[in-house]
C-alpha cells in the first residue's frame, strides 16, 4: 500500500482474492455513508480485466451497484463519478508502474481515499449484503463531448500525440478526429505490455519517440500520456521538453486573467521561475507537498483554480472537476495556445536557469526516514536554510535542491536548480555527497535516465 493508492506485483503482492476483498470493503464504506452506486473502470494492463471483475464481484456481494465503465483512462472514470453523481469509484490501474504491477485508485463520493483513510478502509471489516448488482455504462461518448467543450478556441495546429500504448489510446484517436488541425499519432494501440516505451512521460527517456516525431514532421508541439492518462508530458516545436512547472505557469497565466489574485498551487519540486511568474501575473503561489492527492487537497483548501506538480499531474477546478485528467489538460492547453499564442515562443522567453530533471533513487520504504533524518542532521550542522514542506528543500545563494521520499514508489526523489551552470554543478555535488554519506546508491539513480 502506498500513500495515495494500492499497488503491487500481480500474483505476488496483489491477487484476485485481494481485489474481491477490497470490493467488499468499499461496498461497506459506501453503504455506511448512505451511498449505493460505484463506478468501476480499468486500464489496458493484461491483469486489469480479471482484477476489475473481482472488484465488481466484491462490490456486488457487498450490496452496492457497480457501474462498469470499461476500458479507458482514469479521467474517464472520474468523469463518470461526477457526471452521473455516483457515490464512489474504483479505477483498476498500475498508472505509470511496470507492466507486471497493478493497483487501485479509490473514490468515496468524489474524494480520493488515501493515507490513514486508505489504511482504515483496507483494515475495516466487511460482510456480504443483499441488493447488489452491476451494469455496463457507456460513458466514453459523453466524456469525449465534455473534452471537446474544454477544447473551445483550439487553433488548427500540427500536433504529435503519444499514448504510450496506455489507456488513453482509443480516446486520443477519437478526440483528434474531431479537433481542428493536423494530428500525428503514435503508440495508440492499447497494449498492457507497453512495447514502445515505459508509460511515464515525466521521464525524459520516454519522450524520445515524441520528440523525434515533432522534429521530423516540423510539428507545433507534442503531447504524451502515462499508462492511465492522469500524467501529461509536452514538447515544443523544437522537440524541447516543456517541464510540468513551465506548463503549469503557461496555463496559470491564462487562468489568472479571469481570476486575478487567485492562488496557484505547485509542489516543492517546482522552479523558482514558476513562483516568480505567478506573482508577476498577479497570483499567489502556494508551495505544497508532492503527491497528487496532496496537491488536490491544497488546491481545494486554497480555493485555487489550477494546481500541479512536477510528475505531470495537473488539476483544474476552473470549469472542470478538480481532477488530474491529462486528456483534459491537453485540450485545455490547445485552447490557451489559441488565446495566448505559441507555447514555443513563450517558453523561449522564460528566465533561464539551470536545473536537473527529477532524479529517482531506489530506496526501500523502511530506509527513507533514516536517510532523510541523517541528511537533515548534517545540514543543520552546516547551518543550511531548510524548508520542510515535503522532505528537505535547501536554499542557497546559488539556487536550491530538494530531497524527498516518493509516496508511490520505493524511491527517493531529488531535483536541483541554480542560476548558473557552475552553481548547478556545485549544488549537485553537495547533494550527491549527502546521499553517498547516507549510503544511497547514487549511480543506480543516474542510470535510470533522470539526468541529474
């Protein structure tokens, strides 16, 4: 169990029996809240249909009605819960994890279940009850129509799309048939083995095919999705990566024209350029711990119309459902380009800093507190300026670096940003030294393609 959802290796950490037991427990929780209906969807992993069937079996045995939305992205499941006013939802997905893993994202009402609430749900007692049932619900047409509404004002651009063989593939095909412009699609055949590349656009290595596509065809931009379609990756007309904090700033500047003074929430891995840009646009930048459900909570708490994090999860409360739906973010981006002009030109005008992508370092969950505590003590001895919003964000005159524990994987994540290339190397060296001193295998993280 992770902080935000349930995931594991199928057949080892996660079985059909586990899925059925989870369905029973969700049913009990829904009934306890006076609810009755639960949407169930699944991604394209090879194990997802059998796990979906087992969850449905548990829900029905537990006395609720399972509304089966079928194969599709997580955003489609979220849309079903909101649009049909259901009492909960379960998405069977391993998200961006390897193909032999799978898991569940759970909603009670419209709120994600995570942290202590997730632990309580898994640990609660549950028993069969009368009155359960299931039905198939054709929701994709309505979801597609809603996405097209959000694309209002999209210009006729030449766009590359990479679905990464994930659950967005069919929706991308149908969506691009209806959008203006010229569309070049790759890896849209849904295949749970992910033969093209790993389904995580937050790793630059997984954007290689899209960058090549954009450059070879002279496209205006490229858009990629993760395995279940809640993370977005974007490249500009030169094939350069538009980092998620840059994308958030571009979108937020548009939103702030309609909501002057509003909060914009971003996670602790985000660039100073983002927060400076929010302030210049008349907004109020709010630093949040990383983790998609924590970003959403901060967005709701602050009344922010938009929020996001460096993993590629972006949320819109303005004219959307407050969910991290990457397909919606993609069409929303196209509309913003129609109003504000070229994303590439805008990005080239940003203040230049020198920053690493996110580094992911394997670290067993049990070791994370020890590693972070040891590094914090060393930093305190140096008199470092530390922000503890989430992990350790260390600010120096040359820039900053961050080290935190991943909430979804047995890894530490890190990022460094500096105002000069020389400063970046010095800060990077300091971070590497602290990690080595704590016994972390830095080389394995570098080989993972994070580029730090």
